[in-house]
C-alpha cells in the first residue's frame, strides 16, 4: 500500500539554509514499446475528428504522430520510436509543508510498469463503445466519489467527445532482465531486477478526440495493477508483443522486488521484501498513483509558459513542478534566501516556486500542450529529445493545440480555459495610490498629489480594517470591516474622493483571524464562520488553524455551499459603502491534509482553491453589475474590479486582474525587479493578460546582518517600468518606514507625477489592448517571442526588454547605477523603431544598440509610421513630458 506522509514544519527554526529542491521526485522513467503485429498494421493513418490525423508506423520499434490536416507533414505531437509513451507506478509520497511553502518527495517505489504494448488502434464511431470500455474499467478502479463521477460523466458525454474518436489500447508491464545495471538518473529499460514472484501489468486506454478545429483532446486511463506468473508473458521473434494472458483467479501473491528512492541519490534494491510490503492484499491491489507521459521534442526547441514563472522564460533543461504555493523570500538570490531558510523552513523558496503555475506550454516549434485536472505534476524537460510529464494520479486528461504562431496558440488556449473580461476604464486611466495610515494621512497625501497634478484613479487602502502590533511589526486585522477609528468618516472620505473621479480600493483574503482582542469591532467574522461551520477543518473536525507569520487564522472552505453567500454579503457591505475595488490576496495555502466539505482530495483541491477564490470574487462583481444597471449609467466608470496573486490554469476565466505578489525591494534576478518582468511575460503567455507588480517591490528585510531596504533609485526605476504595464500602482511595502516612498521628497513625488502622466499618455492604446485581450486572450505586455518567434536571438531574452502590444518596445533599466541599456531590434518586420525621447530612428533589424537611459528617460521605442505611436508621442507633448 502506498503511503502518504505529510510533515509539518511551520514552527521549525534554525533550519538547513540549503534545503532540497524539486530534484526529490523520481528523475526519469524509460521503457520499451511493443505492438501486436497481428492486430496493429505496420503503417496506417487514422482520422481524429474532421481536422486531425494520427499516423502510426512500425518502423524503428513503432511510433505515433498527430498533425493537423492543413499541415499534414508538421507533427504537433509525436512519440519516440520504440519507446513507451505511457508508464505507471505505485509510489510513497511525502509532503513537507511550512507556512504556505510545499515540497513533494517521491519515497519508496513499490512497483513500476515502464514498458508498454499497443494491442489495438481503432476508430470509435459510437459513444456507447467508449462508455462500455470505461464502465468496465471504472467498476474496478474509480472510488465512489460524487466529484469523481461528475468528472467522468463529463468525459463520456457525447457532446464533449466529437466522433469519430481514436482509441489505443494495450498493457503496461514490468519485465525482468539479467542485467542489474544500476542507473543513477532514473528508471531505465535496463534497470531491472530478477523478480522472485509475480510480474505486474495493467490495461490502459488512450483516447484522442477533436475538441475544436484546432484542439485535440486526450485521455489516459489505467486499471489497477494485476499480477501474473512469468510463464504467462511471451514475446514474438519479431519484437511485436502478443499480449498478457490474464489469470482466472486472484490468488494472494507477494511482489518479489521493490525499488527504494533514497534522497536524491537514485534507486537501490531493498533486500527484505516481506518487511516492506507488510499486509498488501493482492485481491484488492492499490491503484497506480503515478502516470508518466513521454513524447518527442527537438534538441533546440524552447518551452514557454507554465503560468507565472519568475526566474526563467525558456524551460528547456528544467524540471518544472506545477503546484500553487508561496513564491518564497529570495527564491535563490543571496544572501536573503539563505537567511529566510535559516529562520523559517523553506521560506526562501527557489526558482520554481510560484503563486500561479499552469500545466501549459508553447514551444518555439509552435507545439502546445495543456493538462486538465488539478493533480500535482512535474514537466521534465531535461532531456534533449523528449518531454516527460509525471502526474500524481492514475489518469490524465489534456489538450494538444494547433497553431502557426504564438498569438494563434495563446488565442486557442484562452478560448478553451476562459479569458479575462474587459476592465473598467477607471482602473487603467491613472495612478493607483497605495498607502496606509488612516483618514488624515490619506487626505494629506491627496493634497500633496494635487499640487503635482498627478492623474489619480484610486486610493488603495489595505489597512482599512485596522492594524495591530505583533512580534514582526504592524499587521492587519483579518476581519473584513472598516476600522472606524483609523478611518473615521469613512463614507465621507469615499464620497469626497468620488466627487473628483477617484475611487477607493481595499483589501481582503479568504482567511479570518480571531479578533477577541480588537476593541472597536462590530462583527467577529471568525466566530461567525465557525458557527456556520464554513471553515476548513483538520482531521479531528475542528477549524484548521493555519499558521501565518505571527498569528494563526481560519481558512474559508470554498467548497461549502454556504460560504459564497456569506462572504459575498460581507464584501457587499463594503461595496455599498462606495468601495469599487479590492486586492483579493492569498489563496495559495490550503493545507494538503485539510478536510473539506466536498470530501475531495485536499492535494488536488489545493491547486483548485485559488480558482474557487477568484470565482467568489467575480460573482460579487457580476451580481453587483446586474443589480446596478439601472442605477449606473456608465458602467466603465463605476464597474467593480479585484486583483489577485494566486492562480492556476483556469484563473483567467474567473479573475479580472492579477499582480505578481511579494517581490523583494532589490535589483536581484530571482525575486527583485528583474523577476517582476519575467513573471509579467511568462504569465502573459499563459493567459494572464492583465498583470502587474507593486511599484518598488514589497518585501523589506531589516535583520542585523541582512538588510534589504528600498532605495530611491530602485523606486524611481520601478516607476518607469510599471508605467508601461496594465496598472500603475504603488505599495509602501511590509516595512514602510524603511523604504523610499513616492511621497518621501520632492524628487520622488515629481518622478511619480511624471510617470503617472506617461502612463496616462497611452491610455487610448491600453483600452484597445484590453478589448483585444478580452476577445483573443493576448497579453498587454509581451515577450518578443510572441511576435518574433523565428528570430533566434529573441529566445535568449528574458527580463531585458518587452513589447507593449505590438507597437511599443520597452528596454527598462534594471541594474543599480546604470544609465544606458542595450536594446535589441528584432528581425521579422520592415518597420523601424523611433526612440521617444530623442526621435532617433533605428532601422537595422537583428542588431543591438546601446541607448542612453538616465533616470527619467527609460529606453522606449515606437514603430515608425505607427498611428498608435504618433498618438502616444502627441499625448506626451500635450502633457508636458516631451
């Protein structure tokens, strides 16, 4: 029986500053492919719906390839000749959890079926045949769970599966060889041990069906493992596999071999077999809990996407885990990562940790795959010739996309998952002033901003709920109602700002803190939620108190039907006061041993939780809109908006706007200003069309030997950068007194005013890009790959530069003390680029040029002859910037 171990390290101090990373999963699985030469033809082409075809050839051991009928010679997916493309295993798992950070470890490997047979490939014209195949399978393997049955009903719905559907069937198995060669880097075909007892095999089904004119859906299902004696397995002389003979009885047997995964060193044979398997009942064998998909890639193929990633754009050579979690403090930048890990277990994170991953990619060869479902997954791109996806489950579902350009693939992907709606124009028309301090502080800063003629859209006041002193400083009361002492005259403040077309935005998250000690509360939301029984529970049935910095909190159970109604009423009261937007923070920390009302697996629910959190917030927006149509004449001026940091694949369907979370107030690559550009661009490829970062970063550290405080230069450069993103929003950071702020002095205030006007100057284009994003899913800020995929040098760019739409080229200054940048002008278009500050034209494509970029004059270019570019320049002149 596979073991799931969950290790809590919330309160572990003085830790290893260099903890293990994603390499603690099984490194690699490889096996051989066999086929039934009597039933599977040597070469044949099969239709997948009306727009795709699958080609099978027996050459070189046999392989499959899928292509679109418009480009039959260009495979969009293909297997590796002679090698298994589906494998399965039963593996012990350990989850380490510490304050929103998670590490998944593969431990004992109980059985691996890494070889594969193809026994039949056929086209199914009748949906009943598919249902019949799976009904037999599901009787054996599917737990009696309403959520599981709902998924399977959807999968076998005739409206979901477009006929004809292609079905491939066969067996997965292990095979003994005399060779006992030890492989350090994974389970190879030669890494087999002479078994003393039974061999393991399981039947599998792979379905391919057309979803849309440009998408092929695929499903992989595997039955429970079966055990047979060795003389029931045979091979033909030609190498084609004739199949397993299934035993007629299920006598209780013991496995004769086990593999053990010990730390990251590799596999060793466990000698004491009986001690390892204990009372494993072969009459009711465990389901597999690992599935691998392995297929071909090219040596020089680049991989983009995977959600919001902060350290890399191209993931070739990486192993990418897909699991929502805290991004960490430092993420590999030193010395802060070391210090964070030392103080709190794994708090530093690493290059792979992110709030918003997605099991989706686009390659430089215009190939794209997206997985459905919410299981923990690792994309292994470390091999030059293949992709291997490890899924923590016993089935897989996904889509293979066809497109001729990154724009087409993004459009087709977002058509499938959902797209962000058009934003209200007020949120993208001026600066969002993020500050704290109460009513008097807001009115004082507002007066100052008016003297500098700053175009303001809103004040974002995250401390509207009040603050309290804790061991780590001042923190918010997580009780979502206004603190009437801190913000006296709350409604009057909102109305005064509204009279000047300035909105008020606030803050909330899906957690609630006990507020017994708070003096001026009207409601105790934690106690209300506890009485309603809508908090996530622990294994004892009590509210799960989740550690968060200096206090513990209860977490809303978003699967409970009462939760949405109750929470929407709370935020509805806030909106009734006149609030028009809010940060919907967190969503990445659902404990993996939580007990949910739905009864679903908390590990899979963990990745789904941020989507549920977005959905509740979006419902508030849509319900308010429908109830306010008669009252509000200009919806774009009064519409509600919320912004989030946590997300998963389908978050664009439910969200409205994203921000990148808690970057360090630093120049560093993995968690500073550079990472904010990478996160912006990678998320844009993954469907997050509207994203931005806190101006100046957020995370300040003021330890005796490790200090990260926001410098004035960093703040000014971040203002320049964010004036070319969807939203121009400040944040004081977690330690405001240690940071340079936009209101710190005349220089910072003048610079803030200048770039708020630069931001305003392209509002007309931003509105156009917002409409395009809502219609096609294309991001506002784009990596050059999106428009110049055939330019080889573009693939070597990450944070250095980016496009706004297709008309602006931005080359920000991201290094301390630098006053010039190297701009690259890509191949692929006949148009030249003009520098907005000097008017100099750069006409030579495929070249780099050094460009002066002193503070206040970032390197920005518009296309020569572009109407959009000319309008932008004219607006800069009218605002007194040029």
